[in-house]
C-alpha cells in the first residue's frame, strides 16, 4: 500500500469513527458471530476507538470453540482404535477432552493426521486401503460444502474405508437461540462474511422480522467493520430492523446456490449440542440415508461420553457474550495458548486467544 492510500484510508477511518460517535446516543451491544471478525476487531484495535456506550461482543463464531467436549472425546476414542487413522484440522489437535487431547493421543501412538482440506482425507483413505480413515468434520456453513463434496467423491470412488464423524453446525439457529435467551442482551448483529457468502441473507430474516433487531453482513478490514457498525447504528437511530449487506464485493442475498445444493444433497438437519449454548433444534447435520455408510457413529460402537466442562472454565458464558475472557479466573494464569484449559484459548479464532494476544 502506497503512502497516498494509507493517508486516504486514515481519512476514511477518521470520518467513520466520527459518524459512529454522532450516532451513538444510547447504550448498544452488537454481537459478531464470526471468528475472523473476532480476531480482526482485536488486531485492529477497533474496540479502543469506539464510544464507551457502544459494546462489540463476541459470540459463538468459532466452530472449534462450540464443539462439545463429548465430541472431542469421541474423536480421541476413535483415534485410539486399532487400524484407524483419524484425519482432522490442526486447530482441533490441542482442544482438551476428558481424556487428554488428539495431540496427546498421537504422542501415545494413535494415528492422527492433520489435513488442510476434506479431500485430503479421501485421498488418504484411497492410499491406506487397509486402514479405516475417519474425517473428524468440524465446521460451519463455510466448510460444510467441501466436506459434502469429499463424501460424494468417496462414494464415487467406492471407498469402503472412509468415514465421517460429523460435528458440523449451522449459524442461524444458534443466533435464534441467543436472541431467545433472557440472559443475553443483543441489540444487533455483525453478521459473518464467510458464512454469508454461502447462505446469503435470507436465513437471517427472522432476526429482523421476529426479534426486531438489525443485522449487517460485514467484511473483515477495519473500514468494513466500522462501516458495518455505522449501518447498524443508523438502523437503530431510524427505528429500522433490516438485514443489510456491507460486504457486497463477496455476498449476495441468494448466496452460493450450488454450494447449498450439495450441502442439502448430502446432509439433513438434526438437533445438536453447542458448547455453552446447550441443545439447539435443527442446528446440526447428519448424513442422509444414501451416504449413511460413511457415518462413523453408525459404523463404530462409540460409548456415550460425559458432558463435562473443565472446573473454573467460563468458555460457555463467553460464547454467549455474557462474560469476557478477562473475567475468567483461569485466563492468563492456568489457561494460556501454550497450556489451554478451554477451547476458546485453543483456536486462533477463539475469543480468549484473541484477548490474550491482542487485549492490551
């Protein structure tokens, strides 16, 4: 970026901050539900330049953070079985379960492979024909279509040794649960950019129509985020409740129609437990009957895992926006990125990790 561009950007940022200050006449709490927004807001120092009566709170936007400990334990259990290779993304390796972590399981001899894409697991199953390869599939709508494509490809190739441990979740039902919870106080949403590229804006209509709250799909640069906040404030000051798009260079109202088609072809909705939020109706996914042979829970006899939480960890309340990481007695002491107690400190998109790295 040249010097003129930096100057121009600073002028735009200054104007946005002044406009935000002029529109903040009362107390507001806006929630972002995207891990990338969480990190971007901290890294850019946006909270420090906002008026004192405007709060930006982090919600359940990190798929690793909302994965219940019981599902982490399921993955660890499967990884330790004979003739199994468990394939998963790097962020999940250090998430603590009741019996350690996947990283510890690998150190003890379990075959746990870090992958960069779901197709890596399919190719691994094709190479390792005499092993059972299990994809620990964690993610929101952004990563679910690639997982669906991988399952379709495994089916096309006739792989009998490929399985999926589903831990996928849908963002809109979680937002509905938050708005329905009397413990939370949310005046509007900075809606996730990446998820909205896939699902568009129609699934968010209930926010405005039923709960009379505004929402703005926002990009990830500081200018994007400040524009999104200003759009929310303008809606509040004008008495409007609408779903708007700030991130127009990437998001359309209809979303990615083909991605949604492949998602619906492979998966059907089910109730799902979210860490900190409990069971949310129609917020999870399981494989449709055509692809049920790839379902790890149907193929393997997995015991029921306890729904425990680490003593003293308030990750659940942080994911609801009720408390912030610095209110946790473990934060920065017993719980650090090097030695995490809860998942919010593990993931690079977790609120605790962002507070720890950028909080000062």
